C-alpha cells in the first residue's frame, strides 16, 4: 500500500507506480463505518479515529482541480453565497473518478494540482470566503474546516 505522502508522490512521478491508498482515506472509511453502527458522531468510541484523522491530515498531500489561472475549483455553500469549499482527493484513483464528475459541472479547462496542508492554510489566510474542503467528494464526501478540523 502506498500512502500519498510527499515521498510516495515523488516515486509515483518518477516511476509511475500507482499511488493507490492514503492513510487518511482509510481512517475516514473506518470513521464512516463506525458512525453508521453507532448512529452518533459524538460517541466516545470514535475519539481514537478522530485523533488519527486529525494527526494524519497534515502528513499527506492532496490533489485538487485548478482553472487556467491556477485557482482551485470552488464549490459554493449555497447558490447565492460567496462562501465556498474546495474538493480535494486523497489519491490518484480518487482524483481520476472525482475530477471527471466535477469537470462536467465546469466549462473551464481544469487541471490537477498537488496541494499540501500548508497550501490549504494559505488559502484560508488569504480568502475570507474559504470555509474548508471536502475530501473525496464523489465517494467519501468528508468535510473539514479551513483549519483541518471537522
């Protein structure tokens, strides 16, 4: 299993080894499965998984879609609001499926961009309308705020 940490991404670029799994994606799946069983997001049993998500988020890199001027695709919170989230993907496979679906919504030519948590923090600092991000929106649809909390 290859995690999408910066070193594995370099290997992927050099050797085209498929980067297939991210630790964050795995933890989000465990979290979602437990929430379904427990039917309560505040259950004490979830604390360890929440901590793993919060600890893992800053250690990985993510993929997003950018337009011609290198700005991330913005998904507005409501049709009339200026507040938005950006979609991010945990690995190449998630990106491939999710970007195809999102590209259909936008007429612009969109391209992949690698983002670090520091890049996301910079967007949060520079844009008051940035509310956070949605991880793997087409599959896991997991939301975190601009500070990497949920």
